[in-house]
C-alpha cells in the first residue's frame, strides 16, 4: 500500500536491527516515490530518531545534519570490541571492578567540550574514496585522523556492576559528526579498562524529538509527512519576508541582512539547544510558504536552496 507522495519530513523511530537505508527503502514504498533520503545515519544496533525527507524535503537534509543531536546510551567498561559496540567481536578485557563513580566523572569531563575525536575504524568515513568499514573488513584498516567535535553534555545517569564489568548509562548532547561509539571507546581507554557501546538511542535531532517520531508500523497504518514549511520552522531560525522580498529570493536574488527569529520547534526546544554553527535561516513568504534557506554572506542574505 502506498500514499500519494507529498513534500515533507517523516520523523521515524528506527527499530534496532535495521540499517538507515532499510528505513529509507520502507518509506519509499509507503510514500510512493523514490525521492526519499535521511539526515544522519544510525547504526543498525541503534534506535530512535531518524529524520527522513520526502520529495522537495530531501533538499533540507544536508542542512539538518548540521544540527545538534542527543542520545541515551549504555557503555560497558571492561571490554573492547572490533567495532567499539556490541556488534563487534571482543578484542580485549580488563577488570572494571575498582572503577569509581568519581573516576568516571573525571574521565567524562575530559571528553566534554571541544575535543579531537578519532572516528571508529568501522565507520562510513571515506578514505581515498573507500569507506573505512570496507577497508577494515578487508584487513586494511585505515589510520583515521582525529577530527574536532563538540560534546555539549555528557552526563552519567546510572551504573550497574556485573562481576568484572561495569555498565554506565549516560545522556550525550553533541555536534554533528560525533561518534558515541568513539566516546565509549575513549572513556574505557581513559579509565584503563577498555569500553564499548551496548545500547544507543537517539532522542533528538535538532528540533525533532523521539516523542514526535512514529514507528514504521504506525506509518504503515497511516502515512503522513510533516509539511515542508512546518518542518523548516521546527529546525531553523525563521525570517519572514515581504511579498517583494519573497519574489526576489524565489528568483535567486539576494536580500539585506535581518536578524532572524528563533525556530518554532516541534517541542519548543530553546534555540541554543537546536542550532549549531553555520545553520541557515528559513525564509517564508507572507502566506507562510517556505521560499528558501538562506545564509548571510558579505552583509547580504544569499539563497542556499530555493523551494518556491
């Protein structure tokens, strides 16, 4: 069964065991169009918010990847794995019996803020045109360079001992491009026990929260998209245009700079918690139609992508 295709976003609650590509394929069938994509991959083990764009909304996706993300995770101290998560083979063990909550707090503090992070060897990062995970699985694991990321919040919410192992529950709020698997690996390394991720749920992407997400079963029963204008208003700061400005921008023209309003997010997330650096502004016509995403450049607002 398929529904007529319409431009907008679908906030999917991805189940464990499916790839992000699997979810996109399912939405394509439900939407009745092949023009479907997602904003930010979730590993098969992970669950939670996967933002999927349909038709014109696919043009929003590249800019949505700039927004902050929030996760709930469980890190197991005392074991390392080949993938830095529970899907890999155990590659090392060390007792975590003596690890204290205070020691964990100190290690977490060192992984908070602006940090340099080496991505997992089994990741989708390209090295000389090849995905790192393919090279690694072929026995030629690349030496990945550390990249700057920002961990705005890394809060321990609970611990659970299991013999020599220690499971640590945490919430993480971070910039795009941050690997939670790498945080688990680096936390274990800092504590001298090794560590890997055993549970990961993405609870927010920008203004889109898990509470707004729908399961694939729910979408199969009733498929609908978050309309394009509403989707943009939830994720980007807003600029309301005059009729003349809307006409000019729709034809690729530039406008003078205006301080935009904060985004009217789905769950009223404060702008400081939704927006990251370089996130564009959504520009709307007087009738509420989304005209374009714009960025300020040399004192002018330049269209990045035009929807009208």
